[in-house]
């Protein structure tokens, strides 16, 4: 199925991102600890993450040109997180360092047997954007604007500007935020976590919930990621599905798999692929991410992705 909107051919950047960055403390344990117990961990890693920052890193590693806007704290974690983007080649001139603020931090406990994780996180309120703070100049510079729905009024301002400039608006969302209903009509591509559609429209059936989102908000393409069950999209009265793929060497860590999925989908979209191929590419990038500890270490290069897709085995 063809993508139901026109993707601009030429902009300064292939994709621009506005949203979260984070610094993650990853702790691998042989099992998730029971309350009031002591468990010796088997591995630890400090890693940069965050939904939008990771998606832009994934696209950059696949050979595209990206830019990121978001706020870092003026602490060691912020310096580290910002530098990781610069080192990857992501244009970070629109990023800000907020004096006195702490960078968003997460402590992530990973089950060594499954790679599944539990996240404890905190975001300093001083990192939030008000509508008037939105870096509007960024929105028109990319073929795609990718956002993660934190700070919805600022996201809405950017989405409107992107629409005026003919760019595609992509949204990664997993929870309800104040102002989100006003943002959704400006979104072309909405792919959420599996739990989000029910939270938004109150319908448990996955397909019925996606239909309702499309009907209520008008997003041309809506979908959800479903972990080991792959992903599903709804577009022009049809459903498209892709299985998840086996992780090379086994799943080590699912942290950032959704962010990687978005990078893969946008990579296919920007390459002119049809929706089925975009979905398959997204699931492939997510699977490759899960081979390594942390949100970004396993993100593939273009050659790694091409080789994996040729030989990938569905779960």
C-alpha cells in the first residue's frame, strides 16, 4: 500500500526531532528482584537514551541527515547526553542547556533471561517547553518532523509550522498528556505503544481502537507496536501487520526498541517504500537494537540492516 501523503523530496534535513533525551543507568539482574530482597546484578552500563533523541540517532546511523531540539540539564549527565548526539553526527544546534536543571535520568532494571525492562525515571520540570519556547525554525527544515508528545502545546506549535512548510508530522506516544487531543489532528503518522489506543479512546479491541483514533482525529496512518507480536497499522480502511523478528544472539535488552522502530519506519518512509516495507524495516531495526544493552548501542548501520532483512527470521 502506498503512503497516503506526499513526502517532501528536498529539505535541509531528512528528519528533525523535538522531544525527550535522557541518560540511562542500566542494571542487568538474573531476575527482577522481589520486594525486600537483595539481588546481585550481573552487568551495568551508562547509556544515552530518550525517545526522540534515540530515534534521530537511529536515522543518522542509517545514513540520513538529522537534527534534534530538546533540553539538557547543566550537569555532567547533560554534557554526556548532548555529546553523544554530536558524536553520532546529529545536528544539535537547536538543543538547549538549562542552567540549574538536572538532565532527565532513568534507572532501568533488565531481566537477564528475557531482556524485558522496568524503568524508574524523573524529568526536571525546568526542562519542559511552553508553547512560546518551541523552536519553530526547526520544524520547516526537515522532510519529517518527529515528536514524542511531551509538552503538547510546544509540539502543536511545531506541528502546525511543519504542516505549513509541507513536512510530514510523525508522533511517538505512550501516554495521555494535557493538550494531546489538540495535537493529534496535525499528525500524519501516529504509531503508539500497545496500551495507548485503549487509554485514548477507551476501546480494548486493538483494531477497533485504531479505527476510532483515525475517525476521531483524522491521522492518515495510525498504528501500534506490540512487542513480540510485531506491529500493526491502519490506513485507508485496511490493516497491515508485520511480525517481530528474532534478535541475533537473543534479546539482551528491550530498552529503546520503540524508538528504534520509529527510526526504522521513518527510514523506509523517506526512502519511498510502501507501508508494508516501512513496517517490516521498522520491526527489523527494533530487533537489531535489542541485541545490545542500552537504547542506542545496537542501532544498525544501513549495511547491517540490509543484511539482516535479507536473512531475518520472524518470531
